[in-house]
């Protein structure tokens, strides 16, 4: 918690760098300790968005609290547009606030 899932049809050449930058970014944005942040990348996927197969991304952010989509969407879009070199209008973001009773770590739930 939080979990950042990055899906794109673009090939990511330096996955470790993107994982590290994304983890730090989300930790800072959500004000959560980075030692709880998990980042997952799926690249080179078959994806089709807005009638084309041009580069696009689907970003999922799941967290126990701390999500304010209306205030975070711009910075998240700009971060991934820059890092992935994908235009802003080709990025979808999905926010999910997870109940602490539904998220476990180290053999027990957070709530």
C-alpha cells in the first residue's frame, strides 16, 4: 500500500529507473513511506485507445486513503507523459481507495 500499476504499449528500455522514479514520486505525492510502495510495470502490451494503437498508458493507483484525484491527476499525468514520452491525452488514470481491512502485509491487514 500504495500500489502503482503502469501498463503501456510502449517498450520501456530502463525499467529499473522508471520503477525507482515512480516509487519515489508516488511516495511523495501520497505522503506515504516508500517502504510500503509497490510499483508494477507491464510494457510492450497490445493496447488500443481512441481509435489508434499509438503509444498510450493506463495508470492504476490503489491506496488506503491519501487519494485526491482532482488534485493529483495533473501531476501524475505530467510525470508519466514525461517519463514515458507519451502525450497527456493518451493516458488514463484509475484511482482506488482501498478499505484498510482489505489490504494485508506481513501476515495481517492494515485495519
